[in-house]
C-alpha cells in the first residue's frame, strides 16, 4: 500500500463516527487488516512523533503558578491548566 493510500485510509477512518474497518476496506478496495494497520500506524505517529512537539506538559513551576492564578482570580483551587476553544468563523 502506498504512503498516500495509507494516510488517506487512516484519515478517512478516523474522521468518521461509528464506521467499521470493513466499510473503509470496501470503499478503498483493501483488506480489513490493511485498514487496521494504517490506522494503528497513523495513531502511533500522531502520539509518538507529533504529540511531544505540539503538546507540552507543564513543569512543576508552571503548575504552581497556574494553580495560584486560578485560585486567587476565580476561586478554583488545584487547577493546573485549561483549554481555550474558539472558532475562526
């Protein structure tokens, strides 16, 4: 299987809810095991190679500073981080 097909099948599978390997395999003319392998490799790549670059865990100092900020600014103790979600539209 080409690298392009590998990525396409994994992204197709991961972008849909409640889809089965067999559905993706049929769409791309492949075996279920090919889809399983493609999805696993894509997830391993995202977790092991991309994750550490994009997701930075806070240091002990950063955790303490953030916890103080949330406790004294908003009254929420023991908070060490948050996510900000926004829409570009």
